[in-house]
């Protein structure tokens, strides 16, 4: 017999996001489609052709990643040289972005499969890179606007709100208290 003591209610589990629910299913469907396409190509030709296609994707993907990495390193070293010489590095020029998307395209080429190769080749096209870049930028900005205070997104939003131009000014804040003698101006 119970004594009437009630058990505390269990805390409600947070609801899983739609992405966490659908991502494993999407990956499984993608894997099955990749295997099915490879078996179709192997049935239409032979296994050697499939092996050559997979090896070509691996080699092309590694060349693309290597090229994008070299380009990114070259731009970084140029920016560091400009900064050391006292010149502020230039803002991003149109068409200068895309190393990350180029590396993603190379990675997709390296992953075995025909669908990933097709998406990887699409990612190497500049119009597709610009469209994906704009879409990703809009998504990130929207998520930052929707972020609640106290979260990482809220911190980024607050930082952008207080420093919209991104400039950092070194200095010291000096407050005059009532009754203090006036301070002489600082010499530069």
C-alpha cells in the first residue's frame, strides 16, 4: 500500500530537431542510392569501369582540395605580409571566396559514389558556389537573428550589434569624476 507520497514529475525531454530526426534517414537513403547506381553502372559496363570512375573521382578530388588549400594559404600569407608592412589587408574581393566550397566539392569527389561525384562537380562551378554561399549566408544571418540571449548565437548577434564595422580601436577609457582637475590632452 502506498503512503500517499507522490513521485516528482520527470523533467520533459527536449524535442528532437527535425534535422536530427531526418539526417540519419537521409544518409541511409543516399547510401542505398549510391550503391544502386554503382551496381547499375557495373551491370551496364563492367567492374573495371566502376573502379576507374571511383579512382578518377579520388584523384580529381585530391587535386581540387590541394589547389584550394594552396590558394587559401597564399591569400593568408599575402594578408599577413600586408599586415606586417603596416597596410590593412584588403576586404574580400568579389570572386575571392569559395575555397571552402571548392574543398567541399573536392571532398564530395573523393567520396565513392556517382551522386556525390555529380554534386562535387557542381560545387566546382562558380555560379553554384555563389548561390550556395549566398544561401548559407542568409541562413546563418536568419539563425543569428532568431537566437535567444544567453546562447552562442545570441553572443554573436550582440557582438555584431555593438561593432557593426568590425574595427577595433585600442585605447583606455578615462572617466572624469566630479571635482577632478581637468586632464591635459594626450599626445600621439
